[in-house]
C-alpha cells in the first residue's frame, strides 16, 4: 500500500488533472459521437453515412467506405467504453515515471495509452469483420441485433460462461492490480512504454471481450446496453465487488440467454 500511495503521490497534481481531463474529454467526445449516430441524422446525406457507419448496408454488398466507417464506429465505441477503466493504470504509470525521473516521461505516458488503444483498435477490426460476416449470413437485423433468438442465445450464453472462467478471473486480476502489473512487466524507454500499454490492453481485452460481443445479440448501437456494459466494466475493475459482480453477471447472462431460447 505504501508503494501504491508513493507511486500516485509522485504524479504532480497538474499531470493528474491533465491525464484525467484528457480521458474525460476523449470519453465525452466518443459518447457524443455515438449519440449523434444513433439519434441525429440531420440530412439525407448524413443519414446515408450514418447507416454505413452503423453497418446497416444489409441490402447490398459492403463497400470499402462501409467497412472503414463501421470500423470507426466500433473504435470510437471501444474508446468510450474502456477509457474510464484505464485511468488508474495510466496514473500509476505516470507516477512510476515521475519517481524514476526519466527523460520523456510525459511522452511515455502517451505511448502507454496508444499501446492500450492499439489493442482495442485490433478488436474493433475483428468486430467489424464479425459484423460483416453476420450480416452476409442474414443473422443481423436492420437494428444490428441478432435476427434469430437462437443466435442471440448462443452469443449471450458464451459471454456468460466466459465470465465464470479462470482465464477471465486472471485477466481481471491484472486489470485490478496496476502496481503489480508495473512491478512485474516494466520495460524501459519509449518502445517499452508502448509494449507495456499493449500488454495491459491484452489483459483488458481478455477481461472484457465477451461483454462486448453481447452487443451482437442485443443491438450494436443499443446505447442503453452500451452504457450498462460500460458501467459493468467500471465496477468490475475499480470496486471491491468486481470479482463477485463478474460471476453474478455471468450467471445472469446465462439465465437471460436461456430465457431467449425458451421463447423460441
């Protein structure tokens, strides 16, 4: 605990405000973009672009523009959902850099963040491909939710079962222990900072990917579910009830998935 307090205390107050302010701005802009896509088409051209960005070109083959805009939508969504939970790790990393008094400390914090985001950009690319595949198979409706209850059941049950696995718990442990992560996986220099951010991002991906695929069952642009899953991620990572909630939510997802199956 002393080491943890020391690491955080080493971050100058100004730098803390900068880090938290940047995260707040990035998160706010991401959510503003998502809300804009969902409810504010102001012209026919913008409406057409919104449909492409949401991957709703179900009546024709996707173009390259459809793919790029759908990837952008997923990437912005991941930033909006995951930035808040990354705050403790960024603050600890900034504190460790300040205590070591190495050159380029601020730029290293930025590179750590970029490494983290690079992993979620990769996930966004996979999600875009998955969405394209499901739509080609007519397994997504015009609302970007599973078009068949059986498909929704499989997706939600897979996510629920994963919540109960040891691998989920191991990844969650890494995400909840920023000081332990830094002590065991420290790398020097700019490249090291990026690699550390990417490594943390991989643990975070291992912790949360199953929650994200639930959106394919309930609606990719269902903002109520996006918000609920964002809150779930924050509670899992940042509160003492995180491990318990991950298991409770897993059981709830399995029950929800089975209820969908029973309705068929």
